[in-house]
C-alpha cells in the first residue's frame, strides 16, 4: 500500500513505506546515542522487542533502557495516507519481566524510526500509556509533524491525543532528559 512519505528536501511523495531490518534499527539507534554524547555500555537483549541496553553519558552516569524500537509505517488507512504509526503490545502482558518504572537511571521507551530518503528521525511515545490494554495498540504521528521535527531537530507535541517527542540524532540526550523528567516516579 502506498502512503505519503517525506523526501530529504521535505517534499512529499506517494510511495511504499521503507521497512528497515532489525539490525539496521539497532545500528541506527546506537548511532543516535553516540551522536548525542552517550555511548552504549552493554546491550542486554537484542533478540526481540523489547530490547534492553545500558548507556553512559560523558560523566559515566549509567542509564538502563527498555525499548520497543520499530519502523514507522503507514497506519493502514487508504483515505488517510498522511498518518504513520508503530504498533505495540502491552509489555506487562507480553514481557512482564521487562517492565521498568522510570527513575533517574532507567526508563521504558516506545520508539519509532523513520528514514525514507536517507534522513533518519526518531519518534517516541509515552510507553506507560500502553501498559493497561490487553490487545495491540498503535502510536500515531502525522507527516506534517515529522516535517516540523525535521526542521526543528527536536520537537515535543501532541498527535492523535498522544504526547510525542521527535528528535534527530543530535538531540537524543535532550529527549532522554525530558522524557525521564515527564515519566519519573
């Protein structure tokens, strides 16, 4: 199915989505971490979502991340080609041992990776909003919001009544700081 996608110059094209393999998603996430002044201390799980890793900042402060990392693709509606999504399961049901509360040194993330024309960006949704349902749910973002994030480098906004954080690789640290502050218990 064809959807609206963004070219590097931020013009749109109606085309098939690009789905990157798991290895590319993990490699790109690690690049986002490195570009923002962090480094991966250790991957704890790369077999399947949720992935787990330990990262450290320049002061050697360690942070434990549990992440749902998926491709952002069309929402499946022919009449709404500008809406993108990732689909997630309830981590408390699917992987209860992976559930973590947000503290100063750990958090759980839902991340979507979008890279249609060699112009990668990530979108994050509040993972804790998706721990009470029993079925799969979708996290949405529209093409205009992606375009604004490309222009800004970092954006916090609402899409489809959902808080979203969008960031390029140089703004991962700012995103992580804001996300942890928002969700910290």
